[in-house]
C-alpha cells in the first residue's frame, strides 16, 4: 500500500519530480567529476613522471614536487659529479619551462642522448627524433589537442618550432624540445631544473640518495617510486579546500531543492494527510512515507547523476583530449551516500511538519 502511495505521489507532479531528480543528479555529478578531474590529472601526471624511467630525481633546494612550478635552475655541471657516484648508471638533465598559452603545461628541454638512456627512448607514432635545434616532439595526446602533425610549425615561447615527431604519451611531459635551445630562450645557459638519475639496480636507490645528500646538501632528492603516493589532493596547497568547498556547494544545492520539494509537497497534500490520519495513520507512518518518497527521488537522482558524470566526462575528453578524468566506483558510492544524507536532512523537517498536523484542521484545509 505504502509503495503504491509513494509512487503515485511522485507521478502526481511529474515536473516537480523531474526537477528534484535533476538537482540530485547535478549534485552527484559535481562530486564525481570534481574529484575525478583532480585525482585523474594528478594520477596521470605521476604516472608520466614514473614513465621517464629514472629511480631518483634531484631538484634545487626548496623545490616543490609539482614539477615546473617554482624550481629555479641549478648548474648543469652537477651532473658530471653525479655520474661519478657509485651505483649511478645514467644522468639526464632537463630544463622545465611552464607554458600557459591555451592551458597550463610543462615543457621539457632535454638532452636527447642522456634522456633516451634514462627513459629507454620514445615510441614514435609518426616522424623521427629531434635532429635540429628548432625541432620539437609532441606526445599523441598533445598532438591531438593542438591539431598538429609531423611537418607543421608550432609557435611556442614566441619561437617557431618544427614538429618532427609524435610519440606515445607517458614520458614525463607532452612537449619536448632540445635542452640548449630552451636554455637560450630562457636565458639559462648551462642551467637545468632537474636531474633524472637511473641507478645500476633499483635496490641501490637508497644508497645513491644518501650520497647525493652528502654531495649537494640542501638539494631536494626524491625517489620516483613514491611519486604516485605524493601526487594527491592533500599535498597540493589549497586543492583539498577547493574540492571540499565544491562538494559542500553541491550538497547544499541538493539539500535545498529536496527541502523545497518536500515542503511544497506537504502543503499541497494537507488534506491527503488529514484523510490518512482519519483512517488511523500514525505520525510515524506519515514520516516514513515522506522519507521513503524522498529516498526514491534520491535514488533516481543518483542513477541519473552517474549517467551525467560519464556523459560529461566524454564531452570534456572530446574538447580537451589531454585531460584525465578518473571516475571510480568508490567515489560514485560516496557521492550517492552524500546525496542520500542530504536528501534525508532536507526532507526531515517537512516530514516532521506533516506528522504534527491535526487531522480535523487538515481535512478543512483549502
């Protein structure tokens, strides 16, 4: 009986029911997409750094773990001393330069031979490796996003580059240029932002790190194997606050819509509530009926929200091919629970008001 009553109540005002479902769907989609976007970008960036193939990276003192942000160049001659250390096999200096045109990205200025030795070399989709000072390599995601192919000219840092190769993504950056050319453009001759260090064996990483700390005290030494655990929203200043704020905003929107929907429902059904009470329905029955109606509304919103999340991700990736949106089952469940909690809170007061209505007054309500 109660199930049929709830179902008919939802169909009685289809537009209002649809608005409620859409509001909850937007709430769920916002939570899933915000978390998916931030975690996807961070995870994908960390995997690309791991893909360089190094065991250790050496940065200047005070350098942040977000590469390309706030790391001052250091003397490239340090690399010669690093090569002399026991258990060091290869060292690749890389100059990082941030490009904010058309989005934020970090450009790698690399020495072709040493970077190939550390990383194992690029896998070419088309074209060939850099040969001239104005050559540039793009990974396949960047080439698709920038609509560039081998033979095109790419203007970067007010300098025209020749696109000579498109490579598979996963080797640190998405754009690679010759180290010396970027040094000249950046006025950083004989400077580098980072040293990628490959050990003779992975188990020698701790020994090499200890030697590096003794060789260049104060410099930042990080093992690459820890990058995935380091690149999280809690380690990015202000990012977790932003995520929490957006989730709170989504919850408030859903809560208010549910509150208004259910409160209006109670006002419109005052006579119906009076009839139910005159037939013997107790306050608990009224509260349960309204909360179950809200829960069913929420369930429809959660299902719609999951579908909206995947649809929005598809649109984002079509417009911005270099984005990575990681939608996980864990956060889908969390978003659903958040929406359900907001729904229960939003419907509780209207349900309480309905349960307290006097049967005689409710029957005379016009």
